[in-house]
């Protein structure tokens, strides 16, 4: 069991470049099975994180040849032969459900179990199923497995009851080889949706509308090879912005897309943080923090739920009171009790947390419950007086590439043991 040990109280200073987005990389890796080229696809700016390796193992189990070196991933799917993903691999990662759409489109059938991942609340897959059934898929459950089949999916009009990122991406991938035109209404607008569209179009798909609430996909006969660079990870970037702010430091983030963080920057400025923006960078300058009256997580372009735990750590040491309402996942306050071990003053009622800022956090032993909760505890540990020991850091490794090395480079006293 690896742990992080943090000696708090050190300002973060310096600059960092941000690697590719986990939430873009995973569906794009899944979409690679749609390539009919013997040359496969090449993906650049890939973070060396646990979720990437799990998805790579899933793809290998289906017959994909995978090579990863120096943040470049090569995927060759010309020998794709299996449509079954084992229960063991499905349980390791929520994003494995992304393979339903592309496997149905490529092989005409798929066999999966319900996916696992972080326990932050219900993330029903019924929207995935309803959309695929509308496109002609036959879906049934059998002995714990979900079986889906279709000789060839057909284009149709789909209205999502909720702008689910996962459902939008799965249906996009299914539709690219479907017969005719598919329209997805109330689609998710996240930057990762735009990235997936651009990747699929680079392989020869015909998709328009990503980033708006309506997607239009005209099915094509086949997709080819491509070389593609993943967009930078806005959640990792936001985490580091908050890490610098909570320590009163100064940090320049390079090779990012600042507009993807507009909602985050707005709330951080409201909390008293000075942030300077250019076309491809953000610089944060720490100062006196103050509470924010209301913060509500929302689908993009609202404040991202993935940065709710880190900003809660930040607001825990801000002067005054703050209120956070979590409207996306009902169980995403599991980090609250762990932050309270560090002297945070937080109370929760339903989906709303009231944070009363304290002058100091104090080091303690805490446990990570999920990926973003782990980021919050790291931030709190950086600001705390004394030593903080964080266990179950495997969750953090799912989405951050050796986060301790980045923080050490910026002056933090953190080590992995």
C-alpha cells in the first residue's frame, strides 16, 4: 500500500506544462477500435496514468496491439477478434462502458458487465442503452452480463433526458458507422466531446455540432488511420491552480486551453485569487483567500464536479463562509470527513456543504476515497501545519501522472512511500 507523506507550509512556485486529458483519452482509446486501417492510430500527449493502462489492457484483451512510449500511444486494431470484456476489467474502470458503441458498430455485438470505478454516486447507463436501442440494437441481460447485437446500426433522432457525457460519447461512436443520419439532442457540451469529434473526423467520420446541444452524424462505410494529439487536461490544470493558491504561491501553467477553465477561474477570482490569462497559459498568484457565497457544480460550461473536492479544500482555509452545492453526483462529499480530520470546519446537508474558513489546517492521517477526493486531500496537506499521511493513493494515480513529482518540482515537500 503506497502512501503520500506531505510536510505542509511550503509555497508552490514555478511553471508546469499540462498533459492530455484523461476524460478525452479514454473515449478516444475506445474509438480506436473503429479504425479499419492496418496501420491503426497514433495518439500523442497521453498521460501515463493508471486508467490509461487499464483501458490498454481491455483493448489488448479484444485483440488490439498496444505500444506506449514517451507519452505516445500506438493502437493497431486490424486483429480485433473479441467482443467480450471480462467482468474483472469492467470493474476496474467506469469508462469501459465506452466500448459498447464502437464494438457494436465494428463487430455487430458486444458483451459487458456493469462498469466499476469511483463510488461517487449513481451514474446510470440507461441513457446509453436507450440510445443504442433507438439505433436498432437488441440489448438483454443474461447471468450478470449485458448482451447487445445489431447487424448494422441505423441512424435516428435521439433526445437525451440529461446531457450525459458518457452517453453522448458512446452514441457518437456507435453512429459513425451506422446507416444514415443520427441526430443527438440535449448532447453534452464538454471540451472532451469536441475532442472526440475531431478525432473521429480525422479518421474519416462525418460529425458536426460538438460543443453545442445538437450533434449530427452521417454514417460512413469505414474509418482509416490517423495521428492525433489529445487536448490538455482541464481538471489537472485546475487542480494545480488551486494547489498554488492554497499555498500562497505563484504558478504558470503552460500548454493549456484557458477557455476550458472559465468557470473555474471566475470562482477562484471570486475567492480572492489573482489569475492572469494568455492564449495558452494561466498564471496564478496566491494571496488572501475569501469565501464564496454560492458555488454549484453543473455540466459544462458550468463549474465541473471533478474540481468540487479540490476547491472545497481551498475554501476550507478562506476567510468567511462558503456554500457548495453538488448537483451532478449525490455521493461526492466523501472527502468532507477526511478534510475535517485536518481541522476543516464543514457541515453537509443533503447535496449542500457549508464551509466555515479556518485559520489553519493541521496534519493528520487521512484516506482517499476516490480520485478527486485524493486531489483535495493533497491540497489540504500542502497547506496544513505539520505532517499529513494520505493512504489509498491508487485512486490519485488513476488521473494524475506522478503528481508528487510535479509538486516536488514546484517546491512541495511530498514523497511517495
